[in-house]
C-alpha cells in the first residue's frame, strides 16, 4: 500500500534525524512505491518524498530529478516547488532557483507565509548577491 509506505517513511525519516541507514531504507521504500504506482495520481506524493529523502542524504541532483518529475505529475503542490528550489540552491543553480521563487511569491498567500519559502528566498538572495540587508529583511517577515 503506497499510502501506508508514505506515512511510515515520513514518520521514520522525521524521527531518525540524519541516520543514513534509516534514511536509505526509507528512500528505497519510496522508490519502490514510485515504481509500483507510476502513472497514478498519488505518484507525485511519492516522488516528492523521494526528493525530500534525497535532500537529507545530500544527493542534490537526484533530489532535483525527483522534484522535477513530481512537478510534472502535479504542478499545484507548493512543497514540490520548494523542494525543487532547495535542490537547485544546493547545486548552485541560483538563476533557476530565483525564477522559481519569483513564481512561488506571486502565487503565495502573503498573509500566511511559508517558513521554508521565506528561508529559501533569503538563501537564494544571499548566495546570489550576498545582499545581507535584503536577506535580513526577508527573514524578519
């Protein structure tokens, strides 16, 4: 059952910290779910979870690939786009990350900002321009 695999994986990967053996086991479980449910509506959730696990394992290219596939399967999930931005930042693809952030800011609810989005936006600004004043302004939101 893919939903059960997703719930178990999310719980275990949250509880294990950065224990690589547990993360790898969760990663394999989600990769199997992706293969098993390829073409279904929920495959985007499994792809996104694979991307999150790849980020925790510092496998940024793989994370980028999973988030890209997840965004093609479901382009309305902001968590997928944030994961894509995060993987792009850590790969040094700051122009692409900046463009994604602009899109996310345009569609985001300004009254209830996503903390990860605010952090990633500040990180992109810092890495791209080393603009400390703008970075602090973004983080103070």
